[in-house]
C-alpha cells in the first residue's frame, strides 16, 4: 500500500521550491524614490533581460535617465529625436521641477502623444508597450514617449476568403493598420472603438468597434460586459477571445463570425453588428452572428443579384450534400436499396461485388483517409506539397478502387462531399459540418435514413436553442421574420434593401430612403402621346 | 430566466403538424368508404368549432394554462387531482402516437430493427427538444414544415402525373349517408378532440389576440391537407384496399412510378409522418410535463428526459400488437378517455369559470355600491 502511495505521490508533489519568483511591478509613487533608487527598482523589475536600456544623459544643466526596450522601440526615430531635441538645446535650460517637465514636453513633444507618469507600475507598462520613458533627477514625474516599432506584414490579398470581384486587401496582424482599413471605408464620426487589455500575462490590446447610433445598446452592453469579464492568462488569436465570449461553448457551431476582409467588417458594422479586433490576429470577430451569415460572402453584394441568389442556393445545397451524402449512401445501401432506381442499383451492386467491407466501413475508411489528407495538406511544409497531392490523388483515388478496397462510386461520393465542403465562404462553419458528418455516418449504419433524419432533427433543435449575444442563431428563419428575407436565401437588388436586419433590433432600422429601380431616362414626347 | 414565447408562425406550424400527426399515418374516416373525404370536410367545420371553444376557454384567462384555470376554479388540492388526470392522459396519448409511428417504422422501413430501439431513439430526440423548451419545439417545427407542404404537393402531382388517380374509385358520391354520419364521432375525438393539448401550449403565445385567427386558419389548412390525403388514398387505392392496409397513404405513395426513375418516393411520406408524429408527441409530452411542473413546482425540464424514457416504455406496454393497438385506439379510448377529457371536463370548467366570474362581477358591483 505504501508503495502505491509513493508512486502516486510523485505526481502529487508540490512545485519544486525555488527562489526564482516572477517579478511584479510595484505601485510605488515616483516622489518616494531617488533617481538612483528608481533606476535600481526598474533594473530589478526587468531582471537580467538583455534588451533593457537605461542610459543617463545630460540635458542642459540637469541630468536625466532614459529607459526603453531596444528591441521594441524604433531606434532610428529615437536617435533622431535625441539628436534634435535633447542635444541641440542650449546649456542654460534645466529640468528640475514638474513644471519644467510640463513645459518641456509641451514645447518639444506636443504633437507626438506624450504621457506623464508618476508611478513605477505605469512606467513598467509604458516600457513594455514599446514607449520610451525619460526621468529627470529631482522630478517626481516621468515622461513617456511613443516610438513604437510597428514592423509587420504589409496589407496583402486575403488568403481564406477570396473574391473574384471586390476589394483585395485584408487585415494584418497589426491592430492599428486594421482599424485604419476600416476607418478608410467608413468615414463617419459615429464609428467608435473601445480599447480593452485582455490577458493577464500578454496584455493584448483588443478593440471593440461599432457604429454608434446604429448598434443595439443592449447587445453592445452585453459585449462590453463579456469582454470585461474575461480572465485569462494569454490570448494570441481572435479564436481565443471567441471561445471566451460566446453564449454557449458546448456546440460545434461557431457563434461568432470571423473574417479577414475589411469590407465585410464594414458591411456588418453598418448593419448593426460589433467588430472585435485583436492585436496580433488578422481575423476580426463579428458578433452577433447568425447561421445565415456563414452562407453569405461579401462578393454576393458585388455581382449581379440573380447570380448571387443562385450561388447562395448552391451553398445551401452543398451544405446538405456535404452533410448527408456519405450517410445517405450508407443508409440506402444498407437498409433501403429499393429507393434506388433498378439500373443504378445494379451497377452499384456490381461495383461493390469485389469490396470486402460493408458500406459503413468503406465510407468511414475513405472519409478518415480524406480527413488525413486534408490535415496533411494544411500542415505540411510547402516543399513537399506535390508529394502529398500525388500520393493523395493516385493512392486514394485510383489505386484503392483498383485494388478492390473501395468501390468506384465511393470515390465519387467522397470527392463530391469534399468539394461541397469547400464551398463555404467561412471556414469555421465547414468544420462543424465535417464533425456532424461522421455522427451521421455512424447513425445511418444503425438506423438507416430514419436515423439520418433523427440526427438532422436533433441538429436543428440544437441550432434553434443556440443564441449569439442574445440573438437567436437561426434568425431570421426561425423565428421567421418576413422583412429580413431579402438577404437570406436570395439577395434582393441593393436598391431595394432599405432596412437593416430587424433581428439585430438596430437603433435606426432605415438604411436609406426607399427608392425604385434605376431606369433609363424618359424619352421626350413618349409621355405626350396620350 | 427568459420567458418562452411562441410566435404566430410557430403556433401555425405546430397545429398543422399536430393534426397531421398520426391521422395521416393511419388514415381517418375510412369507415365511410368512398366518401371518406366528405367526412373529413364536414369534420373540418366541427374542428373549427372545437378549436374556437378551446380558444374561448383559454381567453377567459389569457396567459394561463389549463392547470392554472383548474386552480382558479377550485382549490389547489382539487386542481392537483385534475392536473394529474390530464398529465397521465397526455402521457398516454403521447405513448399511443409514438407507438403508431414505431409500428410504421418496423413494418415499412426497418423490419429487422426492434421497435423498442426505433422508439427509444425518437424519444431521446423528443426529450432533448423538450428539455430545450417549447420555443425550440416551435422553431424546429417552423423549419421543417415547409418541406411537408412541398412533399404533399409533390405526392399529389406525381400520383396525378403517373395516372394513378382513378376518379371512379370515389364514385358514387354521397350515397351511404348513414356511414358518413356514423364515422363523424370518431373523427371528433381523434384528431380534433386532441387539440385539448393546446390549452397548455397556447399560454405561451406572444400575440394572443391574433392567435385566434391563426389557430382557426391552421386547423382549416390541416384539415384540407388531411382531406387531400384521404382523397388520394381512396382515389388511388380504392375503398377496399384503403380500408385494409395499415398505412394507406404509404401504400398510395408506393404506386408512384414515373419513367422508371421517380419511384419509391415513400420516403417523402415517411418524412411527413415523422414530423407530424414528432410534433404531436412532443406537444402531448409538453402538456404532461407542464402538469408535473404544476404539481411538483419544479421546472419542467427536470422531467423531460425521464418522462421521455417512460413514454418509450409504456408505448411498448400499452398493447400486444398493432391490431390490438388500433382497436384500443378507435373503439375503447374514444369513449373512455377522449369524450370525457376532451369535451366533458373542459365544458364543465368553462361553466365554472363563467359562474365564478359572474359572481365576482356581482360582488364587485355591490362592493362599489357600498
């Protein structure tokens, strides 16, 4: 017994005692510390990090110290600033009091966004944000200047949500660039952004953007509360935030929309939705999201509306195909072969003659193989891309059928399922249907098409119980709202869509004055004939 | 907690599916032979009257369920007795409806799968839906109902296009009047009398005033669909076969064959039936759950899954085989349960409510005078 306890106790061991503890910036007011003591305090807080610079310099008659992280600060600009402002000053000037500091900062850094700090904790935060902090001897306030090195990817074409016609820019990792992309599209003083810092360790800046006056106040307040309530050590992607703020996490369906297209974000914001932009992620969250949003692409608004409506129907159909095609195959072959026309049934049976497995094993085998291929396609290094595609096409497609492991019709079914799954404008929703497909296959092997229908009813019941920030997920289909049908299964012409979706209950529901279709100019004399 | 509300479209689809429910599975008014569709037509008007009666009962106390009206009439103790009776009645009806469908599945679709398993799987879905609440039931029915309309229309078109409709089968019209009159009472009990379950559901409607019109329209539309179904059955199969088959509409659908490609579309009919059964059974079970909620003063969600399991069990136990089940349903239950519980007690309750209101009003008047 003791022996077991010993074995078990290995895992239960407390943390190895160590005298290395994470440093915390202390809330000490600057006027309680001397110039040297402050320097010691800062160096102690940052420890042995190599990139902290704390240089003492002379400024006129007085002495100052400049703190910054050289890896985060734009050193070129810093050098320029130091050269122009500090060294060119005359010998007479001195900074000995808070008033002197105020005067200096107003005179020299008036437009560059300076901050005055009087606490060690704020100093540390400032340094971490990539600002530089200047402290003068005998002055109880510090000057913080922004010289952030904002190097990053430049704006490129979107990689996941491409369009044929439409804007070709996409969000990048840098949050200010992203906000700039949205601001460029909506030149309106009502476009507001609120800043949050999320992540106890990472302190990532998160911006919540909305159109003031359009967005519903309740939804806005709810989003605010949820963002404030986040208590997590780190976030790196908008997906992290999404998981923390959605209404229900026990679901495979995405309850917040993510997009990397600024035009899509602008469109949604003008409808009365809220965008959440996270620093370091090119994917912007849009809430509240309803199911039909995942079937719309920004391009629907950029092409002929007949075509858009047709394409939308294709998307819904391909959703169903991607969902039930393999399970229907299993169900029909196992339980209801009489549903197939006789000639088709004969050819299917003839093909399956050599296949040693029951239909469900065949389908699962192929579907899992396909999922493996797909995952390999995403993760593999670009250099081996060709190998995977050759192996995939040859082995899975042809050789497997020739070897008699699977039937030819199975290859067709896996292929159409896969292609149908790629139709979605939004990747997150495609993933949901991938998971449900496997449930359907297994149930179809037990209960046939009856089981498939049962799972679909189950799925719809689950979907209708979901809410995204209080908005029913299936709106405007269930509950059925007739005014909102102009932009659901079909897209009405853009001049006829005068109202914002009413399920979002926007403050101002009218988009613009109601107007008719554009028409050619009236020919003179035609009206006079009567 | 959010109060659950049903929109008008949802109540509309619920009533339609409820009436189609098992009636479309086993067929109604078949005793009247070739005039079965006339029976349905006549009973449609009776159905409208019945629905307006239930609605009148509800409108005496808008927003209150039948059980709360019991409490208004009597003390809570007596109300509990009545509630228990209705709760068990609804549970029993739910069992019957599910059994209808279980038999259909095990005879026509999955002959090898044990009926217990098919019923259990369906009940699990129903239990889940009811656990999520009546709102979810309404939305689910809202999403699936359009397909019901499309499929019935398609069936009509395909049977017509395949030249399967033989109008000679429904002639002579209106000859055996005695048969027509005889078969009307059973229709009044099933399916129209069963609308009593909506005295529980209607308490959750958003727009109570408008819902009266919606309820009547939906009863009319459902009756017209039923009439079309019965008409199709008799016209395609002939009165003899129609009376003998267990699932007449399914047999009619199996006749469809167009160009040797469009055949065996009975899956569509099974879909219509399944949706109807799902809604009907859920509404009954909801009525039962609400009764338990009233008795035990616990949220009805607690009972959803256990009661779904009990329904599964008793749907197997209530009868030995399908013929036993049908005889019990068409000859015993009607007089023993349907007539007193669908009409007897509600009419009695209405009188009590009116009496109480009248006395209350008089008291109020005298009170003002003093």
